[in-house]
């Protein structure tokens, strides 16, 4: 999750279904809580993550890991990010926000890759 003061609660409903509740500070004294419904499909190295609460409610992300030979793989990612806070943003501001989100996501995946390495 990257932030020092972040926490994650994991509720397992079935072998393939979990709810992740992430809590972190968003500034001076405010906290943000996000809940995500995650569906796992381990046999195909595929999973979905759907925001069920928080500022990006109803956003959904799809992940697929594909093998590339015996010792490499790549991650395919597709998603729709719904941003209710900035929904009336200009096209230019929306493009800037999209770029910021891409950079944040890439940084989060880099942290995961480092932890796994």
C-alpha cells in the first residue's frame, strides 16, 4: 500500500472471495477507508477487484498474469476508475488525473514486485 500509516483488514468469505478494507491518512487529520471485493481465479492467474466503498466506489480492475517462458511473466491490467470528486473536471484536468493514477498504480506494483523479489 506504500503509506507508512496504512492498514489493511482482510475478510475471507470463500476460497475465491475476499473483502479488503484499506485505511490510510489523506492529509492532516482525515482518514480514507476503501473496501474492495476481490474475486480470485488462481487456476488461470486472474483476479478482479471492485471498489464497494470509498472515493472510487464501483471502480473495477481486472488482472491477468501470463507466463513468458519458464522464468518470466507479465501482468495485463484493465480497469475503469470512477472519480466522483472530479467528475466535472475539464478534459485536460481529467487527462492529468489519469496520468497521476497511472503513476501511482505503477509505483504500487513496483513495491509489490520488490517485496516478492
